[in-house]
C-alpha cells in the first residue's frame, strides 16, 4: 500500500474542508459509454449518436446543456484546473505568484502553482459554481499532472495528490461528477475520488494499461487519440475495444469531427452481393466470389433478391423462383456463408418490371385509381413480409423495406402500414432505399424507420476526364442536402447503393447501366477515391454499400465496363477504405489530359529489356543485330559489317517495357535498347564465353566476340551472358550499346 505524505497546505485544506471519497449518488458512467468532445468550430454539433458530450464551460450557456439533456445526453463541463489561459473572462483574478512557466505548445497558457490552494480556491470554486448553475452533470478538469511537467514550481507527487483530491471534493459538494484527466501514475491513490477518467494519446505512447483500474471498478475511461500524431482507428480500436475504453479519434483543436471505435464497429462497410437467377447463390462459384468480397475488408453485404410485376400498371408482384428470382434456399445459403465469413447481412428485396422495357420501378404509380393502389400495396405487403420473416428466422442483421419506388412513397399511410407489418415479424433495424435527388426529401415516414437509405447515384461533373478534386467538389451540394435531411429527422444516413461503372464518363450518370463506351478503369477508381474521401469524416453517415459484386468469382478485369470493382484498380481502393490496407497514398494514376502515368510503387514487367518501335528498311527477325540505315533516314537494318559504328541494338524477343507503342505499324519492329536479350551470334572471331564483349560480325544480323575494348570503341553491342562454341547460334546477352 502506498503511504502518502501530503504537503502542509494540502493537509490543511483537506482537514478543513473534508477529505471525503467519491460516494454513490454522483453520476458514474459505465465502461463503454459513448461520447463526443467539442471545443472549437462552434456551435456544438448535436447530431452525434452518443450518450455524453464534453463541452467548454465558458463557451456554453444553460440552454445548450438543457437541449442535450432533452435528447437524453449527459453533459460534462470542461475547465482548465492546472493552467492559466489568458483569454478566459476570469484570467485577471489569478494572482501573479501562482502563474508559472508557459505551457509548451499552447500559446497563452501558463502552469499554475497548485500548492497554493488558498489562492486558487475562490477561482476554481466560482468555475464549479458556473458548471452547476448551467446544469452540467460532471467536470472535466484539465492539467491535473503538473508535477510531472516543467511548471516553474517544485511540485511534488504529494502536492498534486492534495490538489486533485481537493478539486474532487469541491465538485462533489456541488453534486457534480468528476473525471481524472490523464495523471496515470496517481490512479491507485485517486481512483476512489473520481467517477471516471479521461486520457489523451495513451495508445500512442503506451500507458493505457495504467487506467484499467477504472474499468475494473465499473467506471468509464474516455480516451482520445489525435490525427496529428498519425493515429487511425485501425491502430488503436482493437486494443481500446478489448480494454472496454470509450475511445475516439479527434483533431487536435477538438472541433466537431470525430471517429469512434464504437461507431467503427457499427459503421456499415458494405458491398451489394447480387444474383439474377435461381441457384446462383447456392453455387460453389458464389461461395468463392463471396470469399473474395470478404477479402476487401467489407463488414456487411446487401443481399439482393428481385421479384417482378409484369408492367408498370400491374398490381401483382410475383417471385419467379423457377427462373429469375433466387429461391429461399439460395438466400439462406448466402446468409449462412456470409455469417461464416464474419459478414453482417442486410436483406434488400427489389421489385422490377418483367416485360416493360420503357419503364422502371420508379415509374410505378396508379394515379387516382384507389382500387389499384389497394391491390398493389396488398401484394407488396405479402411480398415484403415474406422476406422479413425469412430475415428474422435466419439472423439477418438489417432489412430494407423498399427500394427506389418513388412513384409510391407519397402514399405515407400505406407505407406506414407496410413498415408496421414488417416490424411485427422482424426485430432488427429497418431502412428504405430512396432515389435521389428528390424522393428522400418528399418521404414523410422516415421517423418510422431506423435509418435513412439513399441510392447515391449523383452526377458529379459534366466531364469525361475529371480530376479527383473535381469529383470531390461535385459531392458538396448533395452532401449538404443529406446532412440537412439527417438533422431534420435525427436519423443517420447510409448509402444503400453507390457505385460506378469502369466506362468513360461514368461519373456523369452513375445510374446508367446500359450506355456503351470505352473502358475507363481509372475513372472508376477516381470516383471511388472521391467517394471515400468525402464520406470518411461525416458524423451523420453510418455506412455505404458498393454496387455491385456478383456471384461469378472471375467477374471484372481490365476489359470489363460493368459496375463491379473486382479485379480492377478500384478493388484496391475498397480494401484501403474498408480494411486500412493501403500500400501508398496513390497506388496508380493516369492523367487523362496528358497521358502521363504516375505510380508510387515499382514497375514489374514480364520481360528483361526496354524496347522501342522503329522503322525498318528490310525484313528482320527476332535476335537480329540492328544498325542505323544510312541510306534511309529514320530507318534501321541488319548490321552488315564487323565493328559497325552504326550499331543500334537487337530485335527484341520479349520486352518488359515498350516505347512508342501508339505509333506501331507493319513497317516497324521492336528494337531492344537496353537490358537482357537473346542475340544471334557467330564464332567467326572465336568461341564466345560469358563476359566477352560483343560487336557486329560480317554475317548480316549476327554478333561476334570482340577481342578487346579498343577494337569495340563506338561499336560495342554488349556482353555475352551465355557461351557459344558452334559456328553460329543464339546466346543471351546484356545489351549495352556504345
């Protein structure tokens, strides 16, 4: 047991004012309590789905605290208890003798002499009184570890302990809960006095385990890591969740931006998994494809099942399980396979038109025909409740009650009946997938659902070759509208579908699945780069589902123009966003305007030489030694004489890099300029051994050994890598034309 000798002043204050321990009755948040902290970028963003807000006492009025209480939140009052801040309204009340060294890295702050409780008490009590008067539930007292810093005062462990205990008692005297801010070395002595803890950068610097006594005592540990220190959720959330810390990632200035380890496990990193015929989901190929999907780091799938009505005016929905609709057994197989792979499942039933190519599901609308409306909604309810029952029976994690039925969603009462019928048989979260740009703004039943779903096929630019920056700019107006929608209904938003084809101009009309065009893998990748950039920091977003991943494991590839990201550069971006596996900031980029190619990694080619397409004045073969043709400008021919000073290279066999490919035509040949090549050779100047210098021979197109370097000056072809003893043959050589 640690025995503490308190400072004399500390003892006086603790004796005079009561050294009581933390007692029951003060708010004590449990481990895992969710939270947000915001001091700058005001007003405070109240849209975070958290249990606790930590906000600045001086910058907050009682109405904001009351508003957060009305939302069921607890509110913590931030005060600086260990340092002076020149901008505070009570800054002039601090006696000069308590002001110490500047607080390094924080302009306008100076350490306090916390031994002088007699001088600090009136100021700190007034601050705590304001916390109480404004309705706060607890106190976040900053800088409770001055004794470990260069304060300008000879502070000791005992001095700090006395001050921290005094502060806890003063908070308790006002009915306020109080947290221990950092100060890990004093946890054994201070744990009884504090209801929770708040720590900064403990995962970055490796001292989080010192705070675990709070967790063991049933008290929350609120933890912050900072982006400026290079931290990401992937780096600390696994440990934070294992310790049951309430950990978040913030900017150093503590603005509204926040990412939470709790929310990171809830954020839906999803891909739509689709089959268009029965038996596809149950096939070994589909299992293999789903395994590849899981390898991207996705945590969810949206499982698609499509039923049909004949035309836009039909009122009956039929599931064609003998042909175009996956069977229930197919769906159950896919659900079970996804669970084995650790994927959560949203079941998303669609309605399409079976034989009406001039319309789509969004056109379904019966106008003033109430009988038709009643018949259609009755059929739709039967259809959707069936799949809701299947979802409940097989542990589906989320259910979509409808998709892009924009011609029907103005019928609010009937949609509320649909939702109620689904809730009667399914207990998980519900979402509707609305079509932009107007459907989700007209829907009036969002309050009956758990999430707002948007199939986010927004046009981003009017260019076929936009930059990533232009694509990001194209997102700004839709995001502003969506944020307002989230705030209006106090619901998080998910992109129930979002995707881009690998076709030129895909960003201009992302919903267009039919138009033909040239393959553009880079535009697809750029669109995803922009998407992931804009959504990663949105507090009102809860996830997205990429459209689409099908059951063929060999889908996609360099010639494919469909939506799938599989076997394309876009797949690497998914893996980077979903799993945090990013080899470089920009894996590969083609600048369309110039044709320039930029790559951060190493180029790996199949061949071993660099070659260029050149014009030839006579037929040539692989391995021929080539010289400049003096009789035909810009043309080349077989070398015709020993020690030719017109030597240019060798006709390439399998180049690793080809230059001038855009201009290739029949009168051209691939001339190897550098690297390892196969060369026709003769022994007219003696047998060739590895390491011998090579030059041209009297036999057109053949090389021979060069007896010494002086002979080869200006006529050097390279060095032999393999031997030649016979009269002629093919050897491997290192090409060094000089």
